[in-house]
C-alpha cells in the first residue's frame, strides 16, 4: 500500500498533524503540492497555527504469517 503523508507543524506548541492520502499519483509536482497544502490551511481544514512542513510517500507491505480463523 502506498500513501502520501502531509505533515503540518505547530511550532508554538511543538505538535504535529499528519493527513494521509491513499494511493497518490506517481509524479507529484512539489510546487502544486505546496499550493494544495496551503489551501488546506486557508480553508480551515488544518487548525490555526499549523504550517506545512513536509510530505512523504510511504509504502508498506503486509505479510500474513499465521491466520487461524478463515
């Protein structure tokens, strides 16, 4: 599974907020991403006092080792 994690930070309180977006597009334009993240802040979807800090593409794999009840 692949997801895009947008990280916002509140430097005053030392807290962070992460928004995960499943299955992001392959070629992410960093300038557009910054604009979109700022739109989340401007439209009140991210609490006041937080600023956009970073974006990460995270990939995870799950391997079932044991499944007793099927």
